[in-house]
C-alpha cells in the first residue's frame, strides 16, 4: 500500500454533491489503499450502509438537502468516535468553529491538493488534527 500511515483498508464515506470532487477524492483515497463509498447528499449518506461501518466521513459543508454540519451531527449521535473531515469552498472562521463543535477531525478548504487531502485523511484516521501550515509541507 502506498499510504504510509493510512489505516490499511479503512473505509471512507465521501459525501459531496459535485461528482467531479466526489470522484477525484475517491480516486486519490483508493490509490492510497483505502476503501471508498460515495454519496451525493446528506439523505443518501445517512441511508448508505457505509454510514454505519465506515472509519471516516469526508463531507462537503454545502450539500443540496442540508448542511454537512447537520449530517455530521446526526452521524456523531449514532457513532461518537467516528472520524470526520469537512471540505468546502466557503471556509469562514464561523464554519471552522462549528466544525470543531460537532467534532470534525479537520476542515479542508477547496481547492486542495491530493497531498493535502491525504495528509488530513491519514491523520484523521489516526485521531489527529493537522495544522494548516503542516499540510503544505
């Protein structure tokens, strides 16, 4: 496996309404040795079998049916230790604070590189948040 530090075979649920983002994240994570399932909105994510068994959720903040924060709060109630990473093109200090309040492992602003994605995902699977300055090194 090429993913130094990634949990071998970990299951990641990627939730994003943009197919290009969803598929790009899936390809990067699968190339790193992770198993990936996807959903286009919060409703599909909640109903997806992976929601009950995944190791990590990578979720867009702005989904068509409700916010990614709402989805993560819902998932957190059922699975308090679930690792979560929020991604968004609309990062504000308020969004970052709310993400931390719902227990997101990290927050990744779009556009991001494959390297930044892998760093955040690997560390979230280890239970660690990565400071932004470390992501770009």
